C-alpha cells in the first residue's frame, strides 16, 4: 500500500513535488470534444466547456488531447499545441482557468498510426510499417523530431500560462504504440526490449523537464493493459515514472477503477491495487474510470490514490466536483441525457454531436 496511512477527503488540497497545489482531489479528465477550429486554435465553445468545469469546482482542468505535431492530428476539431500561432487562444484559456481557481494543464498527444491523414493532410507514421493503417515506420531522426515536438508543446503550454502539461502515453496512441509488445519489433534502440520500447517516453519526460521551469507541473498518463501492454510491463514503467524524479504525478487510465486485472477472474485482485502498491516517494498517483459520484471518488482515495480524474461525470454535470465535495451521497445524472441537458452544462453543439455518434449511452 502507499507509504502513508492517511486517507484524504475529496476537499483536501494535494501538494505536488513542483508547481501549485491542487485545490482538491477531483480533476477534470482529458476529454476530446472536437470543438477546436480547423487550424487547431481554441474556439469559444471549447473555452466555455473548460472554464465552466473550473467554475464547477474541479481542482485541475485538463484540456483534451492536443496534437504536438501536424502528422499526429487525429480528429477534426482537435486542439493544437503544435505551433506558436495557437498561443493567443491557449493564453486566453489558461488565464480564464486560473481566474476560476483551478490548476490548468494541456494534454500532449500524437496519434501515430491512429492519426487521421485526411484531417492532417500528412502521411501516417508509426513505430513500425503498418499495413492495416497504411502507416510508415518512423526513422530515428524522425523519432527525435517527435520527441522535440512533445517538448515544444510543453514549452508552448508554459508560455501560454498553463501550470503544467500531461504526456498522453495511454490508449494506443503513438507513445503507447512504442510500448506495444506485440507490434514494436524495431531492431534499433526504440524497439524490442521493454527498455527500448519506453525509451521515447523517457526522452520526452526528461526533455520536457529540462526545457520547462522548475515549477512547471508534468504528469504522465498510462494504460495499464490492452493495447499490447502487459500488466508487468505497465508496473515496471509506472515504477520508473514514479521514481524518476522528473514527473509530478502519474495517472493510470483504468477505464473502470473497480475492475480486476484483465483475465483474472479470481476476484482476489483489483487492477488499481497493482499500482497504488508501487512505492511513489514524492510523486503522486492518480486514477480514472467510472467514478460516478462522491463515494466512488472517496473509495479510490481510500484505496491509495492521491486524486481522481473524472470524465463522464464532468460532461453530465459541470459542477460534479463541487457537488461531490458538498454531499457524500452525490452521483452524476443518469445516462443517457437530452441534448438540452448537455447544452445547459456548456457542452457545445460539436461536442454533443460527437457524444451522440462516437460514444454510446450519452445522448437520448
Ligand atoms: C468523450 C470522451 C473523450 C475522451 N478524450 C480523451 C482524451 O482526449 N485523452 C485521454 O487521455 N482520454 C480521453 N478520454 C478518456 C477519459 O479521460 C477517461 O479516462 C475515461 O472516460 C474514463 O473516465 P470516466 O468513466 O469518468 O469517463 C475520453 C473519454 C470520453 C468519454
């Protein structure tokens, strides 16, 4: 279990190794909302969606996955952090989130083989030559270029006034593609052994740390299973991430915080425990997945997490955090909800459409 036996309440602030303390234990999960402009610039709808979550009591407000490089752009309407031309919108957003009292962060993303060539106008790239997605293997100089793009994104986020950035190493996008045991058989220093498969991620982490100020908060989001990642590998990577000293928190994207490890029907083990039990020193450990209300969030803290990231609940209720802190029986509204309900929660039309078509059970 964690070194500390103290279990925090949802309202309790969380100090991190660097940067501002989180005002409470409820953070807005990164949520793709497809509301950005064609060139990746922030839109009014996206600003309103995020600022309302800061006003609704979330201690941290994270942007959607934002592309660090054009060939990594994965959706129409994706937020960009790839170019200085994005700075005016990003600055406006960071300023408004701070004014509303939340800590702000940009999620740094590259889609790799799961980018969209039609949207980006660029050929797809991946760690390997991928016939299924028609993606080409990155050369070593190109990998170095991608590492630089992640670093550039973090520097831009800092310049815009964000308190931090989160590296998206989860869900089968480029960084997770490198981690993939089944598929990454590169014979150079970026493939094969675990050491090699997570080399790019390590270079991104240390590169961002070197290029940003000592109080810039850097997090890493990881998938613990699926996407060709074995639990043992995920534990080894999280172990490194927690002790490397360059990261302020590691977020485990569980999709369901209450689930057993994949393929384990014994009922004896929960996936969350496989990570909260890893020594973490001064680095914080957070989780996400099916946190439907105050009791679920508190359960995660009691289980040893330092904070939780809330996705669905924050879409359905802009003030999920304030309500969960005020009422231990609070649960988010039942799904599905009407378009009108979502509009009232500052979910813009493009986001409502995306929820209606891309995800089941959100919209009636
Ligand atoms: C509409 C939607 C968009 C999402 N976009 C992202 C994203 O951009 N980056 C990311 O890391 N996870 C993304 N996720 C995953 C969420 O951050 C979260 O981890 C997941 O939904 C589980 O939490 P929940 O049950 O509270 O929704 C998305 C999830 C949803 C439902």
